[in-house]
C-alpha cells in the first residue's frame, strides 16, 4: 500500500492513510519534492486539526526540514511521523 494509492483499484479506500482513518486528508503528490508544500503549508492544512501527520520521503532535503518545522509549530501535539521509503535493492 502507498500514500498516493498507485496501482490500487480504489485508492480512496485502499491507500494506507484511509486505512488509518476515514477522515484522512491526503495531501500526497506523486512527485516534485517538498518545496511547494513547505512554501504553501497553511493553504494545504487549512484550519484543520490533525492528530497524526505522516511525511513520506526518499531523500531528506532542506524543504522537508522546513515543512516538518512548520507542521510541528502549527500542530505541537500531533504525532509527526517521518517515513523514509526504500527498496530492497538499496541494501548493500
């Protein structure tokens, strides 16, 4: 399962964020990194309140740092989960 739901028959029900809660706000993007999300955090999260925030990434960069800091500041009591994606071919 994935955040975005690629390859799933019904992504709005089968992608793992929707397995966690039917009230999921899935702001996943297929590509492009975290630069736009870091710059537009307020417009993405709106006035919603979150108990858990999952940031899925393959490589850490400055934009991800900024995004995580802004989310922590806006939601100090939320569980902030940083999930690094990897593939077994990356093992040496």
